[in-house]
C-alpha cells in the first residue's frame, strides 16, 4: 500500500489573529506553527493503513516555506517513510497549490492520496478536489471512515445527518474529516529515526492562481452585551428581545 | 460571458424532491450578480425536479434539468459532469452554489478542471468594475479576506450569509443531456442516523453545550431547549474529545464553522478555537456560571448562572412564549 499524504504548515489554531503591515496577511510575530489538524489525521490514517497492509510506504508532501521541514520531520517521526518538500516562501492559492503538489508527486507510484479536508488558515477545502481534478483521479472529500479491501477504498462520509458509504476504485484522492484517525504523538525513537529518513527538497512549481487575495481585515467588532438575570422573568425578557429587537425568533 | 449559473441542491423526502434551504440564498445572491452583469440567471437542477417547481422563484430566468439515476445522492462525478455540461451550454461568468459538503467539493473540483477562479465558502459576492469580488472568512472567521478574479469564477456561498428574497418571474426550462460519467466511485449504502437532521451549518438556530453540563447524561438540557426552539444542537471540542457527543456536532475551528441567526452557548467557556467557529452568528446568547468566561466577550446577551438552573427556565419560557 503506497500512500501519499499532503500536509500544510499553518499557524496554531489558538493564535489570536492580527493583521500584518501589508494588509493582506496576518502578523506572524510570535505565532506558533503546527501541521494543519486534518492533515495530521490523514498522516495517522496513512500510517495505520500501511501497517495493516503489512507492506508499502507513506510519503508526506508539502508545498510551503523552508521552515515547513519541521512539520515534515514530525510526520516522519509519527511513522511516515519519506518526505517531499516543494519550497516556496509565497502564499499560494488553492489552484496554484494543487498544481505544485501535482508537480511534486508526478512520476511517483501510489495507490492512494490523502489530504486534510481543509487547512485551518485558508479554509477553502479545495486543494484535495483540485488535486484530483489535476490528476484525473476519483475524489471523495470529508471522509470520516476508510478501509481498503481488494484495490478499493470503502469510505464513509456524513451529509445532513446521514452516512453515505461509498466504494472507490484506487488510486483516488480522499480528504480527512474529524473522526478518521486520532493522531499519535511521536515518541523519542520515532524522532531519532526521522532524522535519517529521506527528505527531498525542490523549488515548488510556479504558476499564478486565478484568484487574488487583495486584502485581509479583522471582522467587525460586536456590540456591548446585555446582561439577563437568571430568572423566569429574565428568560421571558430575553425571548421578547430576541423576537422584537433582533427578529431572530 | 455575462450570465450567472446556479447549481441548486435538492433533498429527497416522502413528498418527493425539494430544494435544500440554501438554494434560495444562492439564487438571491445570483440574481443580484446577474443584474450587475446585465445577464440571465440560469439554474441547473440534477435528478428529480421539485414538484412545486423552482421556475420563476428567487429570480431564476431559465432552468436546466439533467435527469437520470445517480443524481439523488452527493456523488461528485455525475454532478461534475452535469455542471460542466451546463457551463459549456451557458458559458457563464460565474457559477454559484452552496458551500455544503457537496458544494465545496464540486466547486473546487470543477474549478480545478476548468482552470477557473475558486472563491470558496464566501459570505458575499459582487461585481467591481469588470472583476468579481467576494468576502471570505479565513482562519475560521478570525479574519475576512477580500478576493478578486478577473476571469470566470466558481463561488460557493456560506449558508445563512445572504437572506433569501422572493422574486417571481416567468422562466423557461430546458432538458440537458449529459454523457455517462466516470463510475470509479459507487454508492454502497446510506445509513440514516435516526431522524434526518438539518445540517448544522444551515440551521437558523443552534443550541450548543460544553463542559459546564458536567456529564453526558445532562445533555437532555441541550436537546430540550433545542426542541423548544426548533433548533439544531452543537457541542464544544472539549465535549466531543471527551466522547460525550459525535464529531459531526463539533462547532469550532477544528469542527464546523457556523453562522446561524441565533447561537446559544451553554456551559461553554469560549476557547479561541470555539469562538472562531461561531462568532459570525447574527445574535449570540451565552449562559455560563463564570462571569469572566471569554464567551461573554462575543455575546449579545449574557446570563451568568449555572446551566442546570438556567436551561430549564429558558426551555419552559420558550415553550410558552413561542406558542403564545
């Protein structure tokens, strides 16, 4: 079972966002970085599938800055076998990212490509389906269950409270929803082993994205809070205000 | 290249096909854009067409229908083939669809196939000169980006972002024939989780619970209030990680980003990643026994009190108030 997992280095989800001096990015002063949480679930699932199959390998791929080597090494420490780093210091839109990923994995042999459903910075949920389009592969996004049997993936995803169970011919691109796998913490042995695992680096394939991010701003501040007494009368006045003042009931 | 094409999702119940709730919102945004472009608003419906019709509703000028098996569920390949056929027929400047599970996947996939601009999960879309622009929450809503595209674009619209408007008009209809699509993904089974639920992201009202409930057996306090208000119910990450509630109910940066008209946070302290997922709600009510809880910083109405005492009072008041 040969699996490629696409990951992204993102700012920690606990970050308090401030807008940068260019007005089109966030201020990165003092922020912590993590592997995007859904990408980490994809890495974990790939390792589990390889181990269940008893053969194969897991290759993690990222398009991102030189510093993203740290996130690749973390994935290697979790148990991935090798890493591919397409380097760029620029923010790429989803289309440009998908094409850079395609260029980075072209010529490699794989049965399955896993991505997180979305990176927690851009929140587009687009790179997985766009990569599938570029590679002309079948795609199922937002997968919370996955097993592999006889060259097919059996996947589950939830829509409107129902679970759809789909059978997918491999190779395919699947994107991870929460519930797919609980990422492990790399142990010391894994961290030591990761230092010796292969990590190939090349400049990311260029290309402009047809969507331009012109500016970034903080959302408008919310108004002052009205305090409601925790009594039956308080509840009644709350409901009246929600209906008459806010018109949401 | 001045028409706007809509992809409208349908739901299937005992009464036959009906448009899903966000369809009217997508059509309303599409109508405004078509007017700005001086073009037509064309809607694509795949599978069964709603019996009450969408002809003329919400400003649609022309309806394309694609019939056949395989469109009833959320399978990407047949829906993508239908959308690409409609794009080839209409040659629109923009395609609008809901930022649902299918809409996000389909929008990204077809934008990738066509090399078009993608504006995913936006809260508004407009024409600025000859460029399309959109406002898009990033970092789960901690920041808002302004996106622009000079060429054609596929735009997925976040549910509850645009209030739907009625706009009846005479519309025409046409059947579109689509070649059989790629069958590399096949539906095996659909497992219903009890009653069919409204997607959390599409609900008008959400009641969410957190650690303050104390134990999973107290969850009835949340569902009772949700029932009284006709609301969907959600959960904080702490509660999901503790195994009290399923992942599908999690609201926050690593769960679902929601923007209902009314969000009631019960026993949720307001970790930054939770606030990111719900602070674009129109009105926020918070119940928490800690007056210093960060949730009160984003709340429009705050009730300082124990959820075990407050929620039964609110549920009882809602029961009498909403029937009066």
